């Protein structure tokens, strides 16, 4: 069991930010990543469709014998986590609870949440934050244009700044001291968001906290692989070219040997 890999999936490249953090804290583990690039984005689709896609992506990884599954996509975590936990026997870790744990460090208890339409409509972030901090005030906004801006390499562009100004108007007016980046693409816009919100607002990126959760489960359940130098495998459901090119910015290094597969 301990020698088996960790399965990580996202609708596309965004989950590579989570992959990177897991690789940093658990360097000896074998990591298998699946980007469902043929069907991205998930964030504009209905819950039923996202649940079906998530189950099919997870099935692919579970069939490869992974010992733990990471749902490195906020949208899939928001709408499909219970279905995934019900279907599979292995531990399933999403990105929302880890993000909420960090968000409640807010000092003024006024917390902004940004994400895809599906994530914001699900209300999962406010639920998870209020479960830990009942008197928190949450201000949520969907920011669908952040995803193509990040993929286009325009995260630091003036267009991204203007887009952020428009989306974050109400959140700025609400004087939040914390903003949850509830989408795996948004950490790439960190610099632009800091510019728009001001340096004092804490930006919560679920990736680091999710990696910590995986580490904790490994300790609790004795799942850690003792050896070092784990393998990294990357699979996508569309041709790898765009994933390899765009993914570099998310992973912070080159992506080698990405394989195309069919799922579902
Ligand atoms: N990975 C998705 C998320 O974190 C963003 C991209 C999409 O809409 O599929 O919500």
C-alpha cells in the first residue's frame, strides 16, 4: 500500500499548483497527475456534469492503484467530494477545507472568496469557513475571466488589473482583510490581486494547506513511502501541447513525457 502513488486531478493545468506543493512536502512519493483538458472548464458546467467528470477522472487514477486521491480543483471539490468519498475506499482530499482553515486566521473576520461560478454558487466555502468561525462575514464573487487570463499568460497584464478592479469592487468595499483564491488558476494572479487589494490583505492559496492535509493523513494512516526520489507522471485527455506550454507557469518547471489518455 505504502509504495503506491498519490493521484491528483484537475480540469486542466491549475491543479499543478497543488501538485507542486505536494511534491515539495512529500518528495519521495510517486505522484500521478491527470488534467481533464478535453473537458475544461468545469467551472461553468452544471453540478451533475462536474460530478460525472470528477468520478471518471478519479476512476482513471484509482485504476492505476493510487493510495490517496487529491481533488486539486475547487469546482470538483465544491460539488463532487461527497460522491467521490462514497465511491472510493481510499482517502479523498479536496482543496476547500484546507483553504477554509487558513482563511479563519482573518483578524477582522471579514473574508472575501473568489472562484468559478460553480464554486461560488455551491456555497461550500462560506459553509466551511462558518463551520470554523461562525461569526465570520463572507463576501463571495465569481471571477470567470481570471481563468483564461492566467492561461493566456496575462496574469500581470493591465487587462488583468482592470478585470480584477471590476470583479473585486464589492469585496474591496466590504473591507476584507483576507481573500480566498478559490480556484487553482488564481494564485498566478497573486501580484495583480495584491496591487488591486493593497498589500495588507492576506491571500489564501489552498495548495499549501492541501499539501499539509495530505501529509497529516499520511502520518495518521501510516501511508508514507520511506524511499526518496518519487516518480512523476502526467496524463491529459486532450493533446498535450497546450498543457505542456501553459503548465510550465503553474508548475514552475518543464513538463516532460505528458501522455494523452481517454477517460469515461
Ligand atoms: N480548476 C478549476 C477550479 O479550481 C478552474 C478551471 C475550470 O473552470 O475548470 O475551480
